[in-house]
């Protein structure tokens, strides 16, 4: 009888996707619209993502242009970016907002690498939790008599192999981001 690892594989993929998204939001000194993805703007009484009230484009190497669809929301967008505390300089003009990424100091770079490392550890912890759940499920199936000891041992090894591969991909994502931050 074969064990179904499909749900487990989806959980590994979701952890990778989560880490990719979290690492995109870590600033490197280069302008990236993804950094503003977490910014929520109060629009007509509701908090909505910035991308729902404005377009965000790259204007220069360290500058983004935020163009609101409703010019009366410029102040609300300015406030939302400031409150998000991303360490960005915001300047308003008649077209919208210009978001400047200041040059990173070596201390800020170290802080961002540490933050990326924390995100990596969260993703790894997430994977370990899913692995533990699979192992618990396998042990319950063994107690119920569905699998023999040898089969359980082999399946646990397969689960660990998938976790090791997932951790390697997570480490690769972190290493790429670390190089990006340090450059």
C-alpha cells in the first residue's frame, strides 16, 4: 500500500512560495515594487492594498513612482507608506508620489540579512511541523495495522528526503537574497 505524499509536497511548495514572497519585501537598496506589497491604504473607509488604489512603477535605480488613480488619495497613500516604516523617503507632487530608496549602510545591510535569516528559519520550522505531522500519521497507520515496520521506516526516510530537498531550496533562496543585499 503506497502512502500519499501529495498534500505533504504541496505544503513544502507553499513554504517555498511564502519565503519567496517574504524575501521580496526585504529592501536591498534597489527599487522594487514588491516592497510596497504589504502597504495598506485607507480608501473610502476600508484598508486595501496599495496596488488596488495606485500603480507602482520603477522610475530609476532607487526610485519608485506611485500614481494613484484618485488624486485625492495622495495624502492617504503618503501616510500609509510612512506608517509602514520601511525606511523610505516619500515626496509628493501633482502626479503622485516618488518613493526614494536611500543608500544602505553596512549596519542596515546586516539587519536585513538577519531579517532574511529569521524568515528562512520560520519557513524551515513550518516544514518540520509538516514532517512531524506526516510521521505521526504514519505511526497511527502502523498502530492500526495498515503498514509494517519496514514500510514505515522507508516512508519516514522518503519524508525526510523531501524535507532535506525543500530545505536546500529554501537555503538557495536565502543565499540569493543575501548576495543581493550585500551587493
